[in-house]
């Protein structure tokens, strides 16, 4: 039997930082309000000429270098993003593949908003377990500042830019295997979180560039309630189905959207403070990049060791959600 193992992690953030205090000079808000309601203190913002693919490339280089495999052994690359370099094509995955010089490898993007990284894990697991691929590079990369309306205090305080990447490789050792990945979606809630303009479903024709603003719009309070309800149910189910106690989780790495959502889910699982990974204060919500960026922080602090069990969970536009039970299984 072939299993899928989580081999390595890497991440990248652009150097420019936008603090809450700076935002309070742009919209009617305060550092105190943002900190209390979200836990966010600052976020990173990419430069004008720094594209989503550039963020993804830097994260991928670290993941490849730490994986113990050569780049030539990668046979598939997937990128989860809601901020692709180009509206339709080429995909950000093919652009990253080209910039990394990977040659002729399968490459494509997926769109699952903040749940993107968990969706990528489930696809990579299936491709590897079927025997179709051996070493898959997965990337969550976002330049969300490009979708921000910096006059809308309800959204512009939340989001930041960044990328995270991982190598998922084939193994015959069951103890190294990704245990389970849950993915779900419900389009009934699509209007809670969307970029209503710019596509073929919008009120504006996709080619009417003047009329089409493509900013993120969110019904934050309703999204918050659905997020807590859905995530709590999903993480409890994945633990029960796999007969794993929450006390066995070394690192709970949730999507970093809002400190209060993370605390609510952590409390429902009766997790101790030291089990919960938090990076929302310094990055804000980076959508598909947020879980691998948070995981990379734990790794770079020297706190992610071989065999340790991670519980991932995410929630995002669509609506989409997912969770995963993943032991860290580096080759070296
Ligand atoms: N500064 C000051 N006041 C503000 C701000 C701000 N930045 N934003 C909103 N307010 C005001 C509102 O106008 C409202 O005022 P009112 O009472 O006079 O009408 C008041 O604060 C309360 O607003 P709520 O929207 O109810 O505030 P809430 O506590 O819900 O916090 C937030 C808003 C932070 C957006 C929260 O709802 C949230 O985090 N939601 C979930 C986000 C999420 O998880 N999204 C999914 C992933 S993202 C993705 O997929 C791309």
C-alpha cells in the first residue's frame, strides 16, 4: 500500500508591514477595536510588481530545499489561490512551475478560498495513494491586498499577503501517512463572502473593466457564526471517526481568520493553550496561505518534530470547510 506523507513546509511573506495604527489613518477604526474583535495587529502587503506567483515561488523554494528530494523529482504542482496572477489563464501553478524551472510537470490551480490548503492536501493524498504521482508540491499563495477595498473597514483590516508550501511524498510506512482529510462545501451560503464582480456571473460583463470592481465583500458577523458552528462540528467528527483524542494533538493549526473563532473551536475540543498555533496577530487572514504559514512558524521556531500529530482546520468563501489529521514526516 502506498501512503501520502507530509515531508516539508516553507513560507514567505513580503517585507512591507501594514499596522493597525496605519489602517486607523485610512478608515474609521482603531488598533483597540481590531485587536479585540480579531486578534490581528499587523499584516504584510506585497509590492506592486510582486505577484501571487512570486510569493508562491519563494515559499516553494524553502519547502523543496527542506524536503530532502531534488526539484527534478516533483511530478505535480497545485496552487490554491483566490488571487491568481491572471484572471483566467495561465494558472498561477504553471507560472510558479515555470519560475522554478520544473519542466513538464502536471500543474493547476484550485479555488476553495481559505480552505484551499486543506483541499490541496486531500487531492495530493488521493493522487499519491492511487499511484499516479510520487512527489507533489502544494502551495497556498495570496495577494489579498489586490482585492481589498481600503475604504471598507469591515474587510480591509482583516486580510494580508503571503504564501506557504509543502511537499507531499509517497511512502510505504503507515506511521508516516496523512491519516485523514475532510472537505465540505455549501453553495447556499455563497453570498456571505464573495467578490461579486468581474466574472461571467456578475452584473457587469467580465470585459467591462471600468465597471467591474473585484473587491471582497463579506457579511462578517453571519460568517463568524457559521464558521464556529461548522468548524467545531467538523473537527469533532474527524477526531471521532479516527478514534483520536484531542489530547494526542501536538499542534492544532487552524485557519488564521479571527482569534475568537480559533478560541471557540479550541475550547470545544478542550485543547490546552500550548496545543493551539496562533499567527493571526502578525499576518492577518492570508486565506489559502494561512495554515502553511502558521505551520512554517512552528517549524522555524524548532517546535515541529518528526512524528508529531497536527490537526488542521479551515473555513472560507464558497462556503467551504475542511480538516486534516497529519503527522509531520520529514525524510531527514
Ligand atoms: N473598526 C471599528 N468598527 C467596526 C469595524 C472596524 N474595522 N468593522 C465593523 N465595525 C463596526 C460595525 O459597523 C458595527 O457597528 P454598529 O454596531 O454601530 O452597527 C460593529 O462594529 C459590530 O460589527 P460586527 O460586524 O457585528 O462585528 P464582529 O464582532 O462580527 O466582527 C469581523 C467583525 C471581525 C469581520 C468578524 O465578524 C469576523 O471575523 N467574521 C468572520 C470572518 C471569517 O472567518 N471569514 C472566513 C474566511 S475569509 C475567506 O474565505 C477569504
